[in-house]
């Protein structure tokens, strides 16, 4: 059957509109613009050697070292994108080699220099076209056996985790992990507060995956986040892991920022009094991966 072009009639003064030309070649152009399939492609006609790397997808990862460890001292409220960092020595200890007897506030024992502030694992790139972005993050959260206390100018207190400490404060009681319940309440467990961490993945500021409150019953635990979102061609797309620390009330289903509340107990441990219930936290062994699938 012969190809017949649609007839168009024009005259002087008509506005030039390209769709009139596209109508005649629409079927042909649609085949070349993504509608290729096995009906109009020969077997093995497209090989790996003629496809440019990154044509269909691209895998990106955060450039931070996996040995880098972020330390959170509850000085900030809301979602946190940066924090103090040190190097994880992997000594099977929760102190992270931070010794107040040998160094000042937030100083690493080995180097003696102040801990540097760095952004949490993140990825920045410029998408060449619209597509789908799949982001994944894994890491370990470690509740440290130390606590930053404003009364001690930010020094770390070396207080080991234990559930056998006694509490002689008339107004409050708890254990050495972050569990606090005022004794003045009739229903102590109902109003108790648990120190929790929350983690989320964002793409250009929009959350694509979130953990919700995770308690500190385990001194160390892994986290994994995965999400997907469509993205548009632009000059910069930012994938970011963020953290938030709260006191969460399971009975009342509400939360309080950990930076605004730091209860203590009069229990003596290692010769110390007024031991805080709030423990510092760290994130290490991070791995952030983004898979960009082009349309």
C-alpha cells in the first residue's frame, strides 16, 4: 500500500506551526523515539559495543569513607543533616576512643584535634533527563557509653550500660539506658519517655523513606532505608540521609525533642553523680547508593 501524505492548504499570512509537518512523519518518528520492539528490530542488531555507558541507567554512591563515624550529642533539634565526625577504630567498644581525661570537649584521643563537622552521607548529581531515582541506605546506629552534659562543658562521661543501677531520686526513676519515668505520675509506664533515633532519606528535601522512632534498648543496631521517586532534568539533585533524636512516649503517642530535655539521676557510677539518662549516639559503616534510571 502506497504512503499517502495528508494534504495541507496554506496561504499568505498563515501562522507557521510545526505540528502540520510532524503529522506526516509521526508514525516513523514514534518508532525512533522509544517505541522500538522485537517487531521492528532484528535479532542482535543492538550490541553492548554500540551502547554508550550510562545510556539507560547510572549508579552513584556517597563519597564519604565507610570508616567515618558521625557523633550526635543532642545539641540540635529537628532533622539533622550534619554532625561532628571521627574515625571508627572498630575496637569493639562503645566509647569510640573519646576520653575526657586526656582531651578537651569533643577532641579525639588519637589526634588531639577537635572533631570536624561534616554533612551526613549525601549524593549530588545533575540528571541529564527525566527518570526514576531509586535510593538505598544502610548503616549501624550505636548508642555510646558516654553522654554529653552541659554542666561539664560538653565533656563525655564514661558510663557503661547497665540495668542494675539503683535510683534514689524522689522525682524520677529509670535505667542507665534512655528510659525515664517520673515517680510523681500515677501511671508511670503510661507517661514514660524512651530515647529514640529517627532516620529518613530525602531527595531534594522530600522524604522518600523514614524509619520512625527506634528505641535505644540495643546499644547497637542496623538500619536500612529504600525509596523511589521520579525526578526531572535539572542542574542539581541532592540525596541526603537525615537524623532526628526524640524522647518518645509510647503510652501517649507523642514525642519531645531530645535537645530540650536532659534528665539525670543521683546514682553513683564510677564515682560520678547526676548521671544523665540521655546517651550520645553515632552512625557508622554507612553506605548510600542511588540508581538513576533514565526514561
